[in-house]
C-alpha cells in the first residue's frame, strides 16, 4: 500500500478517499454497504442504534449517522460518499 502523499489535501473542500481514510472508515462503510440488502434496511429502520452496534460503529459515528451529518463522516470519519448515500436514502 502506498503512503499518503497529501497531494490533494491542499484543495479546499476536497476529501480524497485514500487508503488511510478507507481504513479509518472501514466499519462505517461496511455498515452502509450492508443496507443494500432489504432485510438489513428493515432491521436498521426498526432499531438504528442496535443495527449500528451490530456493525461495531463508535459512539461518534452513531451520533453523526443519526444526526445526518454526512459531511463530518466523510471529512473526519473516513466515510465514502458513495456508501453514505445509501444511509441517507434509507434514513430519509
């Protein structure tokens, strides 16, 4: 795996989905990807916190997901915008 170069971090408002960010957001992105399955979407809708707990999300991640703060999840949490779109579509 290559090291982080920071070559794109100087562009204001840009958050490049790097290997480091991918590693940081692994559980978050795995949780979001799981919502592709209808039974998982129903489980999430019936008890969001329990479903996020089952995927090992941190308290910070759960707080941001429940608040719909996807910007923070991308910037600070290593979330993939493509995965978080699924969470937004399920959560409303």
